[in-house]
C-alpha cells in the first residue's frame, strides 16, 4: 500500500485533499485552518494535526513557522518520510478484494461465530443520537477516560448534528439481540475512507460484535471500486501497549512506516533548543509513570526536538493504546 505524497493535493472532482475531513471537524466546532496546501485540525487546545493521516508532507520550517504565527497555533503535527521525526506507523488497507481470506485465522473464527447473531447496518443520525451516548459512556468508562464530545449530552447532540450535515460521513452499527453493541463513524475523502471513531459496548465484546462490524465495514468498502484505500489511525508515540497494532494487522491492515513530526510556534522554539526542559519533563514523567499527561508532554517535546534537530533512527512501530 502506497500512501500519498505532498504533491497529491487534489482528490477526484478537484477538491483538495482533507477537505471533507475539515468540514466534519468544523461542523463539530473544531478550529480548522488551511496553510501550505494542507488542512489543519485542532485536536487539542492550540495543537493542530494535518489532514489526512496517510499523506506524507515535506514542509519548509520557516513557512510553517509563519503559518503557526498567523493561525495562533502552539504546535502542529504531521507525517513525513523526507524530514526528521519519531518513527511511527500509519495503518492503511486496500479494500479491493477484501474477504475472510485476508483475515488471520483466529479472527476468522470469531467473525464466523459472530455473524449469525449480529445484525450490521447503516445507522441514521436519529438512531445514533438516541442510542450512541449510552455506548459512549460505557466504552469510555472501560478505557478510563472521558471526552466531553462523546459524553456530554449537548456536545453529543452537536456531534450527531455534524454527522447529519456532512454527506461524506457515515455511521455503521452492529446490533446484538436488538441492542446497539458497536458503531463506527467514517468519512469518505475523495478516494480514501477514514475510519475515525469506534465505540464498543463492554457487555458485547465477548459476543464478537466489534470484530464482526470491522469485517462488515471493510467488506462493504470492497464493493466500492472508487476507493483507493482506507486508513484507521496511527501508532501512538505514547508507547507500551501494542494490542491494537496486533488487532489491526490481523484484520488485514498494513502498518506503513513514517515519521511523526511536531513543530512548535517560533516563540516556543527555545523549549526545543533547551534539552534541560525536555529532561525535566521526562524526569517528572518517570516519577509518575502512570500519568498519561506527563508522558504525552515528554514525548511531544522529544518529538519536537527530533523534528527540529534531525535524527529519529529507523522506522518501527511505537505501539498504540485503545482508540475510540
């Protein structure tokens, strides 16, 4: 599977790459700006990510610094193969011809076992609004996290309203005994399908509803001759847990090596130049190794230093924790 290069700026029909993803983000209230031929979405306060994931970028640091100033952004992240960054993987698949034959034997058995008792179908926004919040709260409690967009009724209503307003976005659901057990939110951007969010009810994990929905989703994508590929996220630089890497590769996704680059606002560049700052962040994280926020800050500074100064070593999987 070949990911896109920086030169591939247009999608079929003439619209810029990432435009559909940007529209969905804006409809949900996320800040988005366009610079250097790239859409950037605010994924955390003042921190932006390039859209889409599978597009490798080669950006001029000075021009990127100007864009950060203009957008009043603290940092941006993007994937590259030509520039320094931390080794990482982006998970992609070519849906053409997808079938059980491309699934590992262990998961093939789970899918066959679950197909007879799982109903998979498209969810309309009204169903998602009525049924999704309960699944969200259950899934986030299992994962030990809380995201207001998926847990607060008003924010959830806005999310579903964005789904309703964006025709490129679709929601697939799996039902067990008439109950919503799992759902996925996808976005079609040109000839790529982006698997953005997934929520699974804890009670139904043992009934294999989640893996059945994954298989049904990719089988459905295989029927679309206009799809070049599907993308389902990247390996996290917050390392240590590789369960999703194992699961995605068993389902047929390919981990494509890339480098994750992080660039800071020019006013914050002294943090990158000062190794003492990153050393303090790392030391604090080691004192509290279970603190995800400290680990994320230490990894981000490390990534920003590598991106600015070069290095990074050979590409490899950095591991990934459970996604939405």
